[in-house]
């Protein structure tokens, strides 16, 4: 189902990919070891983040809070945003409308 949005999906996906990529230990979501992640080429890392962003976009429609590494990705239905938090720090916010 995904989250409701009014913006072009491809623009949202680019922003969400960049946002989840800012979670330094997000590779834990994929049950990877730090060494495994570090050995991946940058192009492969970008593909992994993009796939995660797509999955999150659709999963947040059913589960509004998803843990990714030490970060949290949350869908705020009221403000039509996806917020990415690391502890109390707001890493990024993706506007959906």
C-alpha cells in the first residue's frame, strides 16, 4: 500500500534513499557485519539504500515506525512526512506532499 503522497514518487525515493543512507550503522538492518559493509563498493551500497528506501516507503503504510540500525524511520501521517531519527537527533525529513 505505501504511504499517501502527492509528490512524484521518484523524487521522494531519491530523498529517502539519501536520508536512510545517513544512518551510519544502517547495514545492521541487513544483518551485515561492519567489515562486510565496508567491503561493498559504493555503487552496491547505493543500490542497497535505494532498495531499503523503496521497502520502507511501502512498509510505513502499515507499520509507522521501523528501526534501521540505531536509527528510526517514522511516518507522520499528520504532517505528511517521513522522519529519520538517530537517538533524539532528527537526521532528515522527507516531505510527501
